[in-house]
C-alpha cells in the first residue's frame, strides 16, 4: 500500500499519490470502471478532479456511491467571479453525486488580471468562503501551471490562508534556477503554515511535437509522458523523496499502474546522475519556458 501522510492541516491522511482524474474526461463509464479498481489495489484514498475535466466528475460518481467516506474528494473551478464559481461548485456537487467536497481549488490562477478578479469583491474566493461556511466544502486551495506559479502561490498565500497549493515539479523543471528558488521558498512557507503541497507533471517527458493530435484521444495527456517503467519509477521517487510532497497522477491513463507501483515499492531516491541520464536518454525537456511555452 502506498504510504499515507497528513494532507496539510486538513486532518486527512492521504496516499502520497493522489488520483488525478483529468484522463477520465473523454472515456466512457466501462473504461473508468475497469481502471478505478487500481486505486483500491494500491490504497489511493484521495481523488482530484475539476469542473473543466470533461466528464471526469461523472465517471467518478458511481465509484463514490456508497463509499463517499473512504475518499478525500477535491475539485476545481476556473471561474473568477463569485457567481461563476458558485455555479461551477454546485454543478460539480451534482455531477459527483455528493453533498460536500473536501477541497475546492481555484484552478490555474496565474494571470494578474484573473488573480485580482478572483481575490476582489464579488470574486471567486468570496463564493468559495461562503460555500465553506455553508458546509458545501471543507477546505480551499489554489492551483496553477508554468514557471510563474510558485511566485504567484506565494502571493496568494499572503492574501488568504489557502489550505493547499498545486504546481509542476519534476527534474527538468527543477534545473531552472529561478523556478527552483521560487519553489523552495514556497515549500518553506507551506511547511511553516501547514499548507498541503500537491505536485503535477512528475513523469512529463516533453511537449508533443504536434500538440493537437494526441490529447484528442481519450485517456491521453496534453504532454508526452515517460513510458519506460524504470524511468517512471525514478521520476516518481524523485518527487516522493521530499517528505512534504504529494504527487498527482498523470492524465495519461496507460501509465497509471506504473506510477502507483513506483510509489508502492520502497526504493532509494534516484541520484542526480541517474536523473540526468534519463533527461538525456529520453530527450526530456521542460514543459514551460516562461515565454512561448508558458501555457498548457
């Protein structure tokens, strides 16, 4: 069974690998029903979804029916206004078939104008706080992509005591000195305040050469993942070697078992030499560059 740790100050002991459900967005229910038993096999008890993930919330609903209390359930809203965020949340509750989610997150809050709207009067945060007061959600988090996001999360934590953050973390990205410094500062703040830290893109290899075709297929990611099981294992262990980090699984459903097996097997963290060899041998490249390739 995958190790469990306290998910920030929520009081929940979550598996170190969280099931990222984006890959369920374009699959049918029988495909989801064949895949989801993997979570029980490896003891995954934390589900991450979003209003924007196609039909993912609908695919999770039958899995949750009759066993809601076995899972920490998180969703996201990309809306920046209070009215929009409230509508998103109510729709997510209905699609998931639940009366409450454990965590709702402001999705991909990176751009300055959107940040101001979300945190201002009549903004999304206002609606999520009200929903928390009403018992529709228990905790509130913030997520994002790109090289600016760690710095933006630090700013968000200055504005509001978010319960969790989510951002990209892998060896190719960690080699960027500025991003690494921002991440380390963010991790220090999160540790001091008991903020849960979720990481994404752990097994990302690079962007697809033609980024528009592979994501159109059900169960595939917008980026090209590692597929070699040993390399996946090293990438996963690199993230989990940091005790405070949780790893959200990739939307590339074909490699879910490899990711879970890597987290389930106690093995030493890979060395920098091993990670560098993977970077070169598999032609890995950062997904984000702060310029042309900053957005997904």
